[in-house]
């Protein structure tokens, strides 16, 4: 590919749909990458290792976290820590989506519409998948 595609990074609280959205965006030809900043004390992790052209922030309620990942023990205290760790990313996000009441298809459609509106370049071919986030035990 002669011209490098712009990087799109997706951050958000656990179980908000980062991996699912990245999968959908990559299938549409966007160089999307998940950032597990919610597990890091590095407040600007999202902008390290390739500064993104677009930063997408995903949020989800505690109740929906529990529904999406019943194998994990959730708490409001842990969610608050994640939100604090993500505050810098939230402040700099180009697009913010509360995924609590949306389907994965709705979330992807919203992000695709935003990227098209912003005229973000993409490949005419799907991009290779990247590893999912959140595949570890708490």
C-alpha cells in the first residue's frame, strides 16, 4: 500500500465493545486499533505508538458490563478507576459513544458514518484482524 492509512484508536471501559468495533472498522478497511488504556496508569497511552488521526471513546454502564461479561466480577469502584484512567482519552476523543443500549452493528454504523463524514481514508480491502482486548482474567 503506497500511502499509509491514518490510524484510528479505540479506547473505553472494559466490555464497552472496543474489540468488536475495531473488528468492524478493519473489515471496512480502516486502520483501527484497540488500546487497553483502562488497565494502565499511563494517562496518555492512547497517543503513544502511532498518534491517531481519530480517537474513539466507548462507554458502557456497570449493568451492561455485567451482562456482557458475566464471567468477570464487576464493581462500581473498579469502573470508577477505569474512568479515571481514561479521563485524558475522553477529553481528547473525536467521537464518544455510550454503547450500553446499542447493538454492535449500531455502534459500527455510527463510527463508519463519523469516519466517512470526516473523510478519513481507508483501504478498499478489509485489513487483517488484530488481537482482541479483555481476553485475560481479572
